[in-house]
C-alpha cells in the first residue's frame, strides 16, 4: 500500500469543522470526495485532529492509503480542480507505510488572528476576531511566556472533553502586531479541546487586569480562566512530525 | 445645510458596484438606507466615482446634505450598526458647504492585489487575482514607471465609455511584493473606465515579453494593450482632496 499525506489550507467559514457530522458539510468529506474522484476508488481519509466549525487551516495534514500511483507533484492540481475554492491542497507527499497524520504528529502550531480596532474590517470578516480594546503586545508577550513549559492545562479545556491527562508541553507562545492585526502563535506537543481559544481569551482578560495567569493555571479549573475566543480567528498552522 | 463626508471600506464581492443598478444590490443604496435610518429622513448620497461589480474599497468617499446634526465622531458607530458586515464607515467628517465627493477630488489612488502562486489561496478568494506565472517585481517597476506623467491613456480605456478627453496625469505607479502577494499601487488625477485593470494586465503581459508598454501607450488603441485584470483584485484606496 502507498501512503499519501496531503497538506491543506482551508477557510472554515462554510464548514462544520474537519470531522464528518450529521448536520453541515465537513472538510473531511469534501476532501475525501475529491480524492475518490481522482483515484477512482473508495478511500479512508485520516486527519491530524478535529477542528471546530468556523476554524481555519494553513497547514492541516491528513493521509490515505491506496494501491494506485499518482505523481505527488501533480496530485495537488488534480485535487484542487475537484475541490471548492475555499479548500486547497498545498502539497502531496508519499510517506512511509507507518505514517499516520494523527499518531505520528509530535506537535502542532496554531495561529490566532485578532483585528484590534473599534472599527470593523470588511476584509477580515470570518477570518479574524474583532477585539476593540487596546492590546499592549509587550505585556501580552510577558503573559504568554507564563504558559511555556510542561504544565497541567486543565483550566484551558472546555467541558465535554473525555480527556483525563491534561498535561501538555507548550513549546512557545508569542504575540506580534502588524498594524491593527495582532497575531498569537502557539506551539505545543498537543492541545486540549479549545485550549488555544481559552488561552487567547485569558491573556486578553488578564491584560485588562481582571485575571492573573499564574492563578488561572494553578486553579486547574475551567471556571478560573477567561472566555473562549471565537472560532473565526483560529488557524491550524503547522503539524510537526 | 450641513455636508457630511463618509470614508468607507467595503468588500465588493456581494455587490453590483457602487452605483444603483436594476439588477443586484449596490453599495450606494445600502449605505443610503443606513443613513436614512439613522437620520430619519430621505437623503441623496453622492459617491466619488463608480466602482464595478466585485471591486473593493479601503477609502471610498461619499457625501450627503442634511439640516440635522449628529456628532461626526459618533456617526461611524451608529451607521455601522445599520450596515451589513461587508461595508464599514471608517470615518465621518463635517465639510464646507461646497464640498462634493466627486467634483472636489484632485486625484485617487488604487491598489491592485495579485496572489502570485500556482496554488490558490482560500483566504484571498475574491480579494486578490490569482496569477500563476512568476512576476519579477524589479522589472515590473521599470515598466510601471513608463506610465508616470501626463499622457493620453486612450489605450487603457474599455469600450463603452462616453469620455472623449483621455489625457490623465499618473502621479505614481509602483509594484511591491510581500511573500506571494504582489501589490500594484497607482495614483492619478483621474482614471478612465477600467484603466487600472488594463494597466495591470498590460504590465503582466509585457513582463512575459509579449508586449512593449511604450508602443501600447503610443498606439492610442485599446486593442494594443493587454487584457483587463479581473475586478476582485482592485481596491479604491484613497481619494485626494
């Protein structure tokens, strides 16, 4: 069997997330349909993780197995012809037989985009979270650094997750400004459900002096943390293997 | 009478352009409705120029007259509450009585965005033109400079315009690259119908060695120029008064 890995970018606005759901169109099903059309056979498509409804990706990785051969250099164009314009295959690679998009992943990087202005931006609608209060990027970076390391991130997991081991290692968490766009970039060996969005919500609440990040981490309780930032600002940026 | 000027940003994707048309929703009508709701009276809204279907604006200027007073500092928020999320009032100003968005304009600046990659970008769909061939920005700037000055731009006007004086002064025309995004910025005392889009199409065709810009200008004929670049990359960026 051959194992193909695909690296995708997608605008999650019109999808119910990666995973196939009863209601709504999923990215997984949409990409699987395109692969099946190009390869002329049924395939199973495995993703590197779930993404929520409205969440985007710059570098989502998924894999599938087939006996057939199509040149990986030519595969993106063939698949993109079959895909809607809000999903795009950036790269295709032939992998070792034991490669698995989810289980081989050593970590991931997410980006969270904020449009930091009282005036909304018609061009970032659904692509960034409009946050009207001033963000001091220097202070935000000091707070972000408190997340770095191997810690119990229990406070940063939404209710409803079945996960019991809530220890993760955050490799880096930084905040940058480019005009009115503020970009949060966080990498870790793994993420809990809604972890990045709660981290961003917590940093912003702490900036307004209403919260102490160290206390939130120590509390090991979701109720101690800030609000969950909305999905439209979140991008799965890279997967490390 | 008071004269209010509004500076707008809008994503033109869902509009038939600025001007009221028989078919399709216009930006003009949409903004006029919001103003009438906020001021509680009928008004006439005058724009600085027409924009085509699918064309965007970062700094479109329009004006209207009223006897009523609303603090221009508070007006953007009041209007934005009534506007759809793809149109936004960035600024409101009280002007002299003789101000006219169109007739007082001394010039305009347009931006044209190209996504320069063989792989499409789900996040710039409808916001930039995907152009797969390499653009050498240094060479593009040499070609762009040939447009600067007071010239007859007859070759860069689409058929169907009633304009007879086709002389315009181009103040500046430059090309910049930021990753895979190539940005054309052109300012002039005025623009002919589709002029920016034909200029961009001509520069790109000339880069491939299939056209000589000087000859195109001298020809004074639309058929000598390159193709009209599609509307989705074009932004009315600024109006000079």
